[in-house]
């Protein structure tokens, strides 16, 4: 009989298939989806994040763990919705206008999903107006802007300004990408900055004041 | 397969603020520091020297600061080497200014303008500089223009060929022949390659090499990108293994650190065989979601790290 600890281990080790067999077993045995999420799955991703920070695991390990987590979320989501439990945070993410790079943005989206966020991915080359429209529709707690190039960084400034001008003063804006720095985040009025996908979850939580 | 013997040309990448030694030289505007980096790379077998003084995550640099330094640093580099410089910046103003201080007569070959891409604002002005100063030119072909003028990231080898052909035609109109064009198809880090990017790069090299309209072009990648995110002890072996596969596909230039990663591993080296196997896992099966194959490639990569 599998235990919560087995589920946690399977996510840490990125064993997606194991996750798919363990969760139904645990639900069948009477575990609640909320307990599975809060006492096994989220702690598993926190453990992976910690190992990544300490150079004990590398990018591929982190990605396969996040994917196993995502699979697990699919299995418990119906039960969470039925119980009236919504994801703690909704996030919108996109690569800013003029920039076509999606790898970093996709990694952050994967990590945020792995942390239990609902993530709406707007894709690449996203104009400021599209971010504003998506914020109106989805009412996210956080917006992630990505840019890989020094030449497309100014689009971040335009996008932040458009979001603020549209009256969304409280939505937290997090930026990231190869040339991005904390000082640039400060300069353009973003709420935070993540150096890489591994730190994007912590950065989002810190910005939201969440544990 | 392109097995004909092409000489591998190394564009030394150490004069770039991503490297600590370059940052130190930049911060102090230390001409000796740049001369040492130039000399070191020349002695290590580089054929060209990248010159990139743009900012990084930890070091903000303005265009004005760059322009101010060019009149002193370009002649200083040329004092210690006759290697051609590869000027690396997205802004045409940088190239215009840098070339004012570059003495072509002290240089053993054509300098390089790095780079043209569909996302650049001043492609026409950059091509004019290439013509006026008798330069070679790097074309970033990882992005292309669709029929309705939209810019897209290349997803297939054909997209990369399309971007390369677009620039080859533009350059031909200015009298710049294919043998002066170095096409960079883009190389992503294998550590986060869940979408077939490394296979796309190799496929594109093969497709570029066999395209009749692109006969005579050169092909380059930024090799150090490949191993970002890999455990330290695997970085150089992975880069050298990839280089071996890329040369086999038709690569003849690399942007790399000439001290470390410019020697391909023999094609029968176990690391080359393992990398081939990892990349084979990344090929989607019939009707398979490409992401599924991408994660299979990651699994195989982790096994390689564990072996």
C-alpha cells in the first residue's frame, strides 16, 4: 500500500508514472486531495527547489519533477474543484512584444504549475494590450514578463506602464530573462525579479507575501 | 552526411562581459586586459576574436559608454594581434563607430559583423557596413519572417533555411557572396531542451549545407550555450561531443572558448555515442506529442549524468 511519503518521493524523483498509480490508490484509501497536495506534493516541489539551489540536482531533474507534479495535479484537480478548493494563486505569463523566445518563459510556467499555481500562458511576442485584457479576464495575483534580449527589454517597461495605467495597481509583476536584473525591475516599476526558473517560485511567493 | 574535410574556424569568445576576465577589463577600461585576452586566444588557435562589451545581468552598460571606449580599445587590440575582429552588438551605431577605429590593413582577413537577424531595426545600414568595410557577416537564422511579414521563432529546419535564404538574397543584391555569410541556426542548452531544439539545430545544419541557394555559406553555433545547466564535470565533454556531431552535419565555424572546448571528440568516443543516443530519444514517434519525446530526452540525459 502506497503512502504520502511514496507520493512525495515519486515527485522528487520525477516518476510521473508512479504518481499516476499512487494518487488513485491514496484517494481510494481515504486520503483527501487537500492533504495530498499540502502534505506531499507541494513539500516535494519545495524539496526539489532546495536541492537545485544547493547544486544537488540540475535543470533536467527539476523539470521532470515539475512535470510529475503537473500530472498529479491533473488527477486531484477534479476532487479539489468538487470540494470548492481553488488554486491559491492565478498567474499570467508571456514573452513581451518583439521577443520570440519561449524556452525560459515555458520553464517558469512549468515551475509555477508545479507549485500549484493556475497558469495562463499568453505565448510569445505579446503586446501590452493583450496582457491588460488577460488581467481583466483572469484577475491574476501575479503577472510574469519574459525577455531574452537587451533590445526587447524596453517592451517590459511599456508593458508594466500599460498594466498600471489600466488601473491594475495591486497585481504583482515579476520579470525575468537573460539580461534582466533586480535594478532593471526597480527602474521600470516591476514588483520583483527571478534570476532563473529555479528561483521563480520563491520569487513569486515572496512578492505575494505567501509562505 | 557531410563528411568532406572542412577546416574548423574558431571565433574566440573571451572578450565578452559574460566572462569574469572581460568584466574586470571592462570595469577598469584596462587596455592591457583586452590585449592579454586577445593574445591568449590567438595563441590558443582562434581565427577570429569576438569583441562584445555589451552589458550582462550583473553589469549594466550603456551604448554611450561603449562608444566612448571604442577609439582606445580597438587600436589596442590590433597592436597585439593581426586576427580579424568579430564585432558583436545588435546596434548599428556600435558597428559604425567601431569600424572607424579598425585598421583593415593590420588585419590578416575580413572582420565579421555579428549579426543580422529579422528582428534588427537597421538591417539595411548593417549590410551597407558589411559592403563598405569588406566584412564577413553572421546571420542569426533562428527567427524568420512569414509571408505576411510576421516574425516567428524557427520550429523546423525549413524555417531556418528560409531565414538564411532571405539574408543571402539581400546580401547578394549588395554584392556580398555566400562565402562571406556565416549562418547561425541557434543552439539551445540541452539541459532544458524539452522541445527538440538541439535536434532542430543539427537538422538545420544538414539542411543549410545541402541547400543549392546557400552553396558556399559557412555555419556557426555558440558552443558554450549547449552545456548551460549541466553538472560542471560534464560541460566540456558535452560541448566537445556536440561539436563532433555538428561537424559531421556540416558545421565549419564555432563561437567558443579557445582555451577549452574547440576540439571535437572522435566520432567513436563513448560520450559522442551517448549523446547520439540521448538525442535519438528526443525524436517524436509517429503521432507522438513532441513534448513527450523532449522529456524522454531529458530522462536519457539524466542517465548520462549518472553513468
